[in-house]
């Protein structure tokens, strides 16, 4: 399963480690939420991420009020995972310790991420140097755990390699064995023989 598909699947489910926050009740200093997954939660996350195993998974995040009805998330995801080496297929252990930041606004907010159909032909334009535009949420509650899962998935190594394994060890077929069997090469040789005999 591709990482983009994993993220989409996570976004369409309930959080494994649910950390709900009511945005309208946020105080000026924000609200701290944190949690750690138990064994059944780690098993479910393993299935969702389609990897060998999630040994541990934890989230901590401070949620601040943003603008009038939005929220600002500043947190960290941590965990121990086991993936499969893309070269040798051996198990690869990886430690995840990733900070994340995200701004959320109510659905329909003028600050929301949206495409400009008239000016940009329906394409979403994002400044690569700037901060990601806010994402939308519905209602007055957000589940920090759902967003944390997405950042955890993004933090996984796309090409895990076992120790001592290099991609240079994987030899691609350069086609050298097929050169003698090339039909065009045989035809060219036949033509040369015909020219010499005339």
C-alpha cells in the first residue's frame, strides 16, 4: 500500500488513540493532550500502516486557540516500528520521534485550504517556502489522535534497509546478455556479408 493510500485510509477512520479537544473551550495557554497506545491499539495501527509491527506509539500535543474559531496543534509522535528491508526482506527496526504542527479552521472558513478555480484553473497553489494552509474540521471538536496518526505514517521510512545493505548491492539487468541475440545486429551482419560478396 502506498503512503498516500495509508494517509487517506487513516483520515477516513476513527483514531486508534482518540484525543478529543473542544475548540470553543480552549484557553489562552492552550490545552495539553497526550496518550500511549496499548497492545491492541498497536496491532490495529500495524494493520493500518501495512508494516511488520508497531511495538509502541505515543502522542503528546498542545492545542492552542487560533484566530476566532480555529486551533493550532504543536505536538510530537513517538514510537518503535518494525518494517521489511526493501532489498533483503529482513526485519528493520526504526525509532520514530517526529515533531508536527498543524492549523485547523471550521469548515467554510475564509482561512481554509481551497482551490481558486478562476485564477488557477482549479489547481491548489501552495507556497513551498511558506506554511501549509489550514485544514478544515466540522463541529466544535477535533480529535488530535487522528492527525497524529497521519504524521506518524508520514514519518515512516519509505525505503527501509537492513544494516550493511546498500542499494548498490542490488544489480539491475543491463541487457548485456541479450546483445548477441539482437535480431537487428544479426541482420546487419548478414548485410555486411552480402556487400562483401558482390
